[in-house]
C-alpha cells in the first residue's frame, strides 16, 4: 500500500480508457491515514490479503505499480509478489508499469513473463 495515492490516480486513468479496476480494500483510507498501511491488526481484521486475492480471481489481469522504492528502480514488494504469483497461477495477464527490478527474486518475476508497460498505459488498450 506504499503507493495507495498512485493507485487511486491510476484507477481513474484506467476507468477513463474503459477498464474496470478493482483496488485493494482500504486504499482510500490508506491515502488519508498512511499509518494504516502497516497496521497488522487492521490487515487481519479486514482480511485484506484474502480480499484482494478474491479480486484478482475476478479479474482478467493485474497491474503492478512498481515505482522506485527503497533505492530500487521498479521495486516489487512482498505483497505484490504474492499477487503476481496468484495471478500467474490463475493464468491472468500480469502487467508491470515499469521494468523488472534487480532484486533477489528477479528470476521468479521474469518466469511469470509479465508485460512491461514502461510507463505507457496505451499498451493496455481500451477496456471493454
């Protein structure tokens, strides 16, 4: 949820080009109160991980907003890696906004063969 604000912005952009984005639960609240992003009790209470995996199951694809974080260009965090693995298992399309990062699990990301948008949302095409 480090990029909750960006998620809202990208969601609006995707809606404008005809897609129906499903955001993780608590996205709006996390923008208003960033301390919620690391609140494990809240995460468990709202069952945020399972809720988001359900949304992936209902979707055609996932888009990972992998911006620079922790000094790593295109950073993919633990939650995003879980979501990518689940999407891969379900045979959903996986998109990365930016190039695949150089991290300890780069090989795993590459094996899922995500389509890298290089910041270009036009590569997603129009929604139906």
